[in-house]
C-alpha cells in the first residue's frame, strides 16, 4: 500500500508493508469465516502489530522502487510485523 505521489507534488510518499508471523496454512479457516461474517455485519476488527519506519536516501543502493522517492531524495517505508490478528487480517483481505 502506498500513500502520496511525488510526481503530483506530494511531499511524502510512504509505502506500507505488512509481515505476518504465521503461515496461511496454519490458519483455522472456520475462524476466518467467523471474522468474515462479523465484518459483513459491520464489526471493525482490531489487530496488533509492531512497526518501524525505514527511512533511506536515494543514494542507498537498496531503494529499488522509484515511486517511494521523495522530492527531498528520501524513501520512507512503514514496516508492520503482525503479532496478533492473523485470522482477522486474512478475513479482511478476502
């Protein structure tokens, strides 16, 4: 997910990455279906993640995606490591 567009004059362009700590194969699909029904009824789920902001300059050789480069010459990525709520997030994504 990306916010902002440097080509349109936005100052900041932030890319968000979510890293789940469980494999899809380990999820209980009945629980996923339960959360899908809840979301269909209007319930907004909550998940827990630990995040960090990765801020790099364009001279860094690891910046591959030019869409996240700012006018100031920097790239920002919000990295979220999912701790709890894997079933909810999977249900929301399907």
